[in-house]
C-alpha cells in the first residue's frame, strides 16, 4: 500500500512542478487561471489564484504531502492531496449486509487496545443493523481480523450489550495480551456483565460487572453503571436503572474490579461525588435529574484516573441541560482533584498532563477559544497550553510524542481526518470523507446514529485505523499507511 501511495505522490509532484513552471511563465498575480495539463493518460485541472498556491505546490513536491498553518486554512482549500484508505472489513451483500467497527479510541498509550502488540490481530464488533435504536435483542459478533491472512475473520463470542458510540468496550487486556474482554448481559438478561476470552486456550470466563477500561498492568478494571447513562448513544438498553428516580444515589458509582479474583469495590459513590461537585451544598432542583459517572481513563502509570461526572436535568419535553466536569483521584478514591470543565475526548500525555478539546480560557489571557489544550492535574481547572484552534475531535497522541491524530464531526456532510505536528505547528490533512447514512450523503446531524472516525494508531505508529461510512457501505473499518509522513516530518 505504501508503494502505491508513494507512486501517487510522485505523479502528483510531476503535475505540481509543471504547474509551477507554467505559473512562472504567466507571471500574473491575483488572476485566476485554469490550466489543463495532460500527463500521459491523466488529465488534471488546477486553479491558481496567488502565490500561496505556488508555495503549496513547491511544498508538496519537496515533502510528498500538504501542510497547513491552521484548521481554517485546511478546510477552505480545494486542492489538497489525500492519502489512500484500504477497507479491512467485508460489507456482506445487499440482502445480508454486515457492519464492523471498533467504536472508540484509546485515551492513553496503554489502554483500549484494538491491536495486539505485533499489529497482526485487529479486534472488531460485527453488527447487522444501522440507523435505528439498539434493541436488547440486537446481537453483535465479537472477533478479530488476521491482517496477515487476507483479513480472515475469527468469531470468538457474541454480545447484546453494545451501543452506537462506544460499542461493547471491546479491548485486549494489557500486559500479557493473552486475553480479550468485552461487555455483555447475563444469560437471564437481568444484569450486565463482561466476558474474558483467552486467546491461547480459547476459553471464556465471566466477570460480575461490565468493564470500561483496564489498568496498564492488566490487573484492575474500572467500570460505570451503564444502565444509568443518559448521554445519547452510550447506554446499554434493556436493563432498568434501579435508582432512576434518585438524583444522586449512594449505592452506585465508580467501581474497581480485580481482573483475576473478580473482587469488586466501590471507589466513589455518586452521592459522595455530588458533594464535591457542589461543595457549597447540594442543589434543591433535582426533580427529573440524573447524576452519573460517564467515562474513566487511567494515567500511564495506572496510579490515578480521570472520571467524567454528568449532571443531567430535564428542562421540558424532550429537552435537557447537562453539566459535565472532569475529576481525578487515586485508586482508593482519595486525593480528588478538579481537572477541567466540559471534558470531551481526553488523552493522557504523561502521569500529570493530558490534552483535550473544548471552549476554554486561553493561557495567554486572550479570551476563550475552541481548540486543543493541555491541562495539568493540579486542581486548578485551567488550561496550561493551547495547541491549536479547531472544532472538537477524537484525539490520540503518537508514541513519539510529536503528532496529534484527530478528526471532526460532520461539517456539511464531510468528516476531516488530519494530523497536527507539535514541533512545527503544522496540520497535515489525511482525508476528507463523505458521511453517509443508508448509503447516501447525509449533511445533517445524525445524532446517536452517527459514525465517528475515532482514529487510532497501529502499534508501530506507521498506520492508522478508523471506522467510516464514506463508501456507502455502512460502518466499516479502514486502514491508512502514514509512514511517509512520520518518517519525513515538516521541516
């Protein structure tokens, strides 16, 4: 695949060099000139309006890819060169379609692994419906693709505990990478559980609670009460919340579970968290309200974790108002610190810092801006550094620490996939993908049914993997070789 990409880049370089020569011969600025150039059997048309296009042409010929100085510049340029995507998952037939996804991304280098360390085995959830609410009887197949055997699919289990935005929390157990875990419901359908499959013995064991994420050493799992989640597309349906009429119950909260002994322990109840969220006294207007833990994520050492707490209030028929805050704590629930408001898609940089996207006060004091920021685990709630301005996306950091991989939600029916090079502050566009629902371009907000790219790196850092609908085949899994970019960063 890399060879095909580089051949394409060489061809583009020839075209751009020819355009540069013709542009210099014309020597007219601020005049739009349409140039049609035939190179062999290929015909290319380009529009040149000023010197900036010439600079992009020269830049492309030198490094083999395009860079931009800002997100706005990237989306407003029409002559960007993109990298190829290769679909891994089969789409089935029109009568019996199949859809595949990983449904989320990792929030540190040491959690929610889709690949084994060799990069050979790729986990996936296979489902058979799209564009409607998940029902308790909607069964998904859990398995993996063998990328060294023509993407051969091996089914290892099933689940009826999945949702559109986070799947069934399918992941390799860190450490030995001999086990694969996912969420399911009990055989009687009355409770939520998790299953652990041993890759060597082919045996499956049952865990008494669901799993959200697992510590870097593979010993401890954190979980939330999925039946209580209000956030769209993230609930496991069919299991009632026994405390649905209680705003902040003391019986549920953040749990930790020993992956070997199955021992469970509550670290922080929703009620105790409410007292930290409202230190001056609990609110009185909690009728039809629901306070719950939403997400969790270990820092790289596994000695602290971040947790999102959401306070959702119904303000009218079909309307709600939600406050979301991020806190960190030790593995025994102690030393609780406020991290920042409206956490969205975080990624741990090290044990004390993480990055996220949001509308925050700029560290330089120049007002509030929507973008990517760095935060310290210091209880201040303030961003310490701003990386760049851009709308919300799902953020992952390359293992060399120089590259941010992220995406966007649908912008006019298209989703942008790109890299941000931290040392040079350059944006490298990877692709602009049509968002399709039911096989057709869908330029509107599809709500809980949306398919986010959730980009993630392969273990070697030379390729990326995404979920996408751009081919009109429903949710499928794709890979892209980016080794040329990683090996040749912007100067």
